[in-house]
């Protein structure tokens, strides 16, 4: 099991187009983040993806990775959000 605090939740939302998954996962791979789980769906032409990644192998910090993912999202025409897993769980608890 991964150490607490090394995982992140990445969400991607936008109009469906070719290359979204490839673009986002390429950034994660280039920076040493390991994808633990990924789910994507398309509803009425809108794409959504949720990815859980282990960031413990990343050579760059969270803020820099966030910037790279957001830049790739702009390039792809989608909105990308990344949050530490513990923050995501806290914000979405019932």
C-alpha cells in the first residue's frame, strides 16, 4: 500500500476529442507518477476522467506537476484538476 499523502486525484472534464487520455497520462508518465486507477466516460459528447496516481516517484513537486497538467489541459481544450488524496477525501466526505 502507498504511503499516506503520496496519492493524488486528477479529474479531467471537457468536450470529447482524440488524445485526451494520451496527453494527460503522458504528462504523468514523464514526471514519474504511477497511475493506480483510471476511469473515463463520455456522456452526450462530454468527456470525464478520474485518475488516482501515486506521486512518490515524481522528481518534481506537486505544484509544478499541477502546472504541467493544467497547461496540457489548455492545449487539449479540457479542464484538469489535481488534489492530494487526503484533501479530496476530506472535501467529499458525507
